[in-house]
């Protein structure tokens, strides 16, 4: 692709800048919200969610709620390249956007691709208006990387389904209004079949959300228990026992989202840290900074590749796994680098640490991206099989009814 912007793209960027400069809140939505996953104070978290909702409503009212969604659902109907341009400019000015990653970034595209007209009409406008926040109820204690091994059950009872089971590592469940939920509805089918994809109201009786305190001290993730939760039949997305298609749509968009998170730390910020810590003349640190700059540039061009695919109307494919793995490894290398630059001060915490502990989080928080959205090793399997054409892993449970697989 041509990496220089066309005159039309340059004009669109100018339009984005003009609108953003006229509408961004004076405080940019909160200076520290770019690392909102580190918030541990419930009051601070609630304020952050409120700012996200307010900014999303501002975007919706200005017809900027989604760049790529079809116009009939409130989007601009433009390409992934246009979306990338808007997000680049938005990230320079606004931080309060994170709580809509699952809804607008993952659930929305899946509903557009697999939902009924009634589901699209009910859920999509509310997402773009910032009225409803979504979470992802996929992973389980024994079904994370191997999502096909999920054991949460749904049994039909008239016009409703009764759900029992447990989910884990659910981001933002504590403040979410709706969730995308995977269940086992036919254990007589092989494990990647017999799965049904539900849209569930998080206020339904029988749903209990328990926070998981992370190594960073925050509790962004949760375990969610579902006990005799009743979900209307009309909330099934994509049909009974055919959930794997919608699942792959969601996961592809999730990996692209995680892979596109390179802007969390900019290179000039790393250079500033080296100067502040007096390590900018250390030859080893300088070499690692050069490697970091190179990785950031590679990630930028990988992002262009995904944008090009989406601009053609294609779903993110194996390239999203490549980018997701690359950003995860980058976060690991960068975390090690900032700790090397910090020296003994890297052991400090909170207000005692430089920049209120931001760099300690860069080190400790790397595992969220290296595990979430499919672990590094899962991405390697996908790349090996789908990109390089290597033989797939031997799967002894392939074609075996799920009920016959040992637990």
C-alpha cells in the first residue's frame, strides 16, 4: 500500500482535527485515564466511566460515534484507514475512551455481522450513544486459551434459556450493562460445535461479579458466577449451537484492538525517562532504545496492513494474530527496559515512585496483553497454521462429543 496519505485522507485528517479541537473537554477527559486499567479506587473508576460515556455521547451527537460502522447504524460508513486517522488524532487529545472497547470494538461488529434486524436496532444505537457498556464473558477457569473447552451450560426452558457456570478475567464487568456470553448448549457435539452465543443483561438475577486484584493493585478484571440465569431466546446471536462463527468475528476484532494499542507509550516518553534517570548515555540502554523505536515502527506498519484489510471490507484475519503477538512481545521488552532505566527506584510504588508508578505498571501490566485475547502461544499456533501453513497440532479430542472429553 501507499503509506503517504491521499489528498482525500489528508482532508479527512484536517476535518478530524477541526472537530476534535472544537469539542474535546478542557481536561482532555482526564490526564491519567490512558492507564485506566490501573485504577483501584472505585470512586475514581466511576468518574472515569462517566467521562467515557460523556465523550462517546459527544462523538455520537457530532456523527463521529463510529467511523467504520454502516451509516444506517449511526456510523460514518468509512474505511479502516479513516478510522485509524481519527483514532490517531483522538489519542493526542482525549484519554477517556476505554470502557467502550468491548462494546463498540468487539460486540458491535459481531452484532452487525451476525445479528437480527431487531438486535441491531436494539443494541447498536445504545452503544454509539454511550448509554450501555459491554463486557466479554468468554474465558473460564478451564477454558481460556482453549476456548472450545468452555463448560458453562445453557438449557432451554420454553422461551428462555437457563445458564449456569463461571467466567473469569472479565474486564469491566463491575460497571457493564450488557455482556457477550458463550455457553455449551449441546454436549453431544464436538467441542467447537454445540456452543451458543448470547447477549445478556448484566443486571439479570443470578449474576454475581467478584473482582480479581491484579499484581498492579487494581481490580480491572473479574470472575463472574452465573446461577440459574434466565436469558430470553431472542437474545441468541447467530443461532443455537452455531456460536463459533460469531466467536471468531469477536476474537479477530479483539486481537486487532489489542494489537493497535501501541500508542500507550510514545518513544519520546522513553527518551525523556532515560534522560531523567541519567541512562541516556549508557550504550546498552541506547541500543535497547533503538530496538524499541524499530519495534514501534514495525507495529505502525502492521497496523496499516490491518487497516488496509478492513478498508476492503475484509474481517481482520491471521494478520491480527501477528500484530497481537508483536505488541505483546513489545510490551514485555519495553517493561524490562523501563525497569533497567529506573534502577533501584523501580522498586518504589505509588506516590513514592517516578510519575506516580507509571513505569512500574509498564513492567507489571504487560501480562494483561500477553494473556488476554489469546495467549502468545495461541497466536503462534494461529500464525504457524494459518500463515506459514505448518501442520496443525495433534488434537486427540477432534470430532469427539464434548461430554466424552475428560475434564
